[in-house]
C-alpha cells in the first residue's frame, strides 16, 4: 500500500519515528529531501543486508516522481518486506502540495 504526501507530512509533523529511504541520486537528495536515508535505487540490492533489520517495519520509499521508489518497493517486497510503502508522486508531489 502506498502513502500520500499529506499522510507522510502529518506523520513527520507529529515527529513519528519513520524508516524513510530516498532512492534518488545524491545530487537530487542534496537539492531537496524530507530526511530519508539516501540509498539510490541502483544500490538497493547491495544494501539489503543493512536493510534487513527493518524487514518487519514500515519502510517508506521516495524518489522524484514515485517510479524509482516503486521499483525499490518491488525489490523489498520480493525479499519479504511486507510493509514497504511508496510515496505517491514523490518529491514532485510534495513540493507541489507544500511549496517552500
């Protein structure tokens, strides 16, 4: 199940402890991010050992538009992450809904 930018913003505003993963490239992450750990989608498979500690947790993935995070979500689901969620519309939707 995916998550909307509104739901994520509310949860961040409420200071919830979240496992957030930014699957964009480093330059995109530097330009704007919402606090996620940077793990570019091309490196997700290499980082699975690190990520396994979150296998039972809700993991929220985001990218620019939702496409790369959707791919990362599928990878995590294939290895047993049952609560991997994709941010609908990614950072484009975030910035449109919540302009700085």
